[in-house]
C-alpha cells in the first residue's frame, strides 16, 4: 500500500490515518507490512507551512512491537525553506519512531550534506528530528569534496548520492552532526587523508556555512599530527579557516621539513602562498651546511674553502617570531643564532631583525642582520648596527659603528669587511686598533750618550693604539694605510703606511714592523730620556729561534735623523742592533754632540763636530 499525505490535509488527520493503518488487524498473527512504497513528511510552521521540512521514504515499512516502523531501502532528506536539500541519508533499513521523532539503525548508512560536497558512510546511526542531530556510532568515513574547500566548482550535483570524487577523506570511530549549527564532530582515532596530506587527532570538528553550503572551518584537537607535502607538524590543536586559508597550530606546536625543524607558541601555515609563520618563543634548527662552506658564525676547521661543515654541525635560531617563505626567512625581535658542533658552541649572533635569502637548493645566499648586531666566535667578537653576509664570496660587511675584538686586541672604524675563507678583516674610515703595548716589541732605539740599551718597561695592563684611514688584518700580517699614528705608553710614531709581519723565517714569535714613508717617532725610556727619529722608512725586526735572539732596527732617509738629548745623528742608513747594543751607519755619516766611542760601531768614514 502506498501511503502518501497531501500537504493540505490537517496534520491530526494525517497522524490518525497513519496510526490506524499500522495497527494489527484483529485475528492476524503477523504485523501489517506496508508495501509498494512508504512516505512520511514533516512541514515547516507558518508562514512556510506548505514547505516540506523533512521526508522519510522507503520501499516498505513493517510495524514493530514497540511501536516503531522498520523501513526498508530507507531514504531520509531534510530541506531548507527554499526547497534545497540539506541532508540526504540512505540506509538498507532503519527504525522510525514517530513518537520520539527519531530514526535509527544498527546497520550501514550513506549520507550527503552541503549540497553533496560532504559524503559520509558508517555503521549504526541515530537521527533526532526534534533538534536535527545525527549520530554515527561506528566506522565513520567522510569525503570532503574539493568544491567544499573552495576549488573550482564541478558539475551540478543532484540530490542522489554521487560517486566518491577526489578530496579529503576522514576516518573516525564516531561522528555527530548538527543541522542547525552546521557543526560536525569526529571522535576516536581520527585520521585524515588527501592529496599530499595525512593527519591524525583524537577529535576533529568541521563547521559548514549553511548559506553557501561550504566549509567554514576545521578544528583538530588532542595529539594532532599533520603531514602536508614535505612538512611534518605536531601540536595539541590545529585550526583551519577557509576565509583566510590559514592553518593555525597551537599547544606546543612543532614542525619538520627535510633537514629543518622548528617550533613556537603558535604556528601558522598559509598553504596558498606557501608561508610558515612561528609566533612566540620561535625556534628554527637547520644543518650548518645550509649556511655555506664559510659561515659567518664560526671559523672553519678545514683548510679548504670548499669543504662543508661536519654532518653533526647545526645552526639554531631563536626569536620572538619568524616567517618562512619559499626562499626567504625573516626573524624578528630578540634574534639569537647559535652554531653548534654536537654539544660544542662554535659561534653565535644576536640582533633585532634578521633576513635570510636561500637559493633553490635551500643553501644560504644572503644574510642581513640589523639592530645591535653582536657576532661572537670563540675569542672573537664583532658588533655593528647592520651586518650583511653573502655566501657566494664569503664576505661579511659590517656598518653602523662597527667594532671587533680578538683576545686582547680590538678595533673599530666606519665600516668593516671580513673575508671569511681567507680570514682577512678590512677596516675602513677612522680606523683604529688597540692592542697590548708589549706586542709592539722592544724599543727600536739604542741609548745615545751611554753604552747601555734603552730599557722600555711596559706593564702588562698597558695598551697601544694604532690609528689610520684603513687597515687590513691577515693571519700572518697587518697593513695600516693613510695617516698612520701610533700611541704607545713610551712611543709616538706617524707614517703613511705601517706593515706588521710574522715571517716563518723569524721564528715562532718573530715579527717585522715596516713604517713608510714620512716616518717620525718619539720614544721616552724608563729613565725619562727622550729620543726623536725621522726617516723615509723604518724596519724593525725581532728574530727568535732556538739558537738566536736578535732585535734590529733600520732607519733610512735623505738623510735619516736620530736624535737624543745630547746628540744628533744623520745618515742615509742608520742600523740599530738592539741585542748587541750597536749603532751602524755605513758610508758617510754625521753625528753632532757627545757620544762614547764604545757605544757605536761605524762602518766607513765619519764626520763629527
């Protein structure tokens, strides 16, 4: 019997007729089975009383002893006031409890919501018509079709269940959906799978936009694990909004992509623009190889400029927040960079803002650090307002009151350039260098007017300073150029260029100092005696070997002049043998004043007066 109800019949008559039809006939042992089709409809209240709200239909219905109907080949639909299907459920059979306004089954079901953009399957369900809540109790499988996520719309869907289309699959133990709020909640062993996407969680919520029949947001909670393309992320909560197309991960979130990994108080993924942002206690760790063979953070342990750092050497960056793009990373506020070889700290840097540019192979191309930059490498330190590093040429440029320190030495200038592979530092503009006074060596003079060498006693806590327009520091040499001036506790000297060398032939602690041209120096010894020298060039040599210690100073000029309190000497070349206490003036020379004969060995004729 086909039971259908005209929408204009009074609701009381409809219910009465249905109740009478389902009563067992007198004297019959079997309940009545409704064949040939079954329908039960509900309508909206006024002013939409002609609009169907829900429709339950099936191939047949059999009354049960508890008053329910067992409907076979059941199909249940709910409609909006514009007659658009909101919920579409199909099941081989279900129980219909008209009194409780409930539809239930322990068997399988298939359903669609959001105009077919969400397809759901499962075993065992309960639908409460009063509050429009659907519950599925076992083996839930959902497909979120691409149209739901904002992908280009495909062909228009009908009200019948469509074949599964590519999209996102969700599996869980239970599911509950509220038509009124559009909220669907998955619980128990939640697993998400899609193109380049897998995720697991204890609970997953989807919120649908009822008006647009699309996804509004998605929230995963409880031990969330997400793998999207090459990114692996974990946290306690993940939230996705279609309005912003952003995924927000919180609750001790962390991420990993190939050999990089990071964390923060909050992680934000922009899948459209391929951007990763970390906010609050942000951290990033990557292999030192990413920084190139000549890192600005630590000195290479290899003699080869092309050698890569060891595989257990990492760079860790901490900041208030950072943003990672395809080939760009920006770190802001309280930035701290550490280079570690295992547990050993090799170097570190701090600044207020740092920008890293990478090549297509994820190797560092350029680094720019700004605002109170401090770079520390073992016993070395650099400070500046800005620092720029380019990996291709291994150059580190410092500007904004840059300064450096290495052990007991330090310096500054208007700008600095460090060639990392060659370990060379160029300081330009108002350049100065401060070093222990003893490192300039013994005095370059022998006493005039006495047979004893000048004894210049330099305290270990005294320092000398060298000023110039610029200077270049190299592993075995230092070159000062332009208006060179030396300020020493006992020595004052000026020249245009000053070269400090450590040739191997002079021994381990041997050194050579060359000053030229326009050399002028003044020396005061421990007894307060003054010495003055003028020349075109002054070369000081300190040789120290296992069998020899020698200090020599050669002053040349046209002529070279060496003056003390009571004597003045002039010659083209004046050589001072500090070790043997000898003054040598080859060729013609001129000495004015009083000088003991045993204080000087003269080569060639001399003139005195």
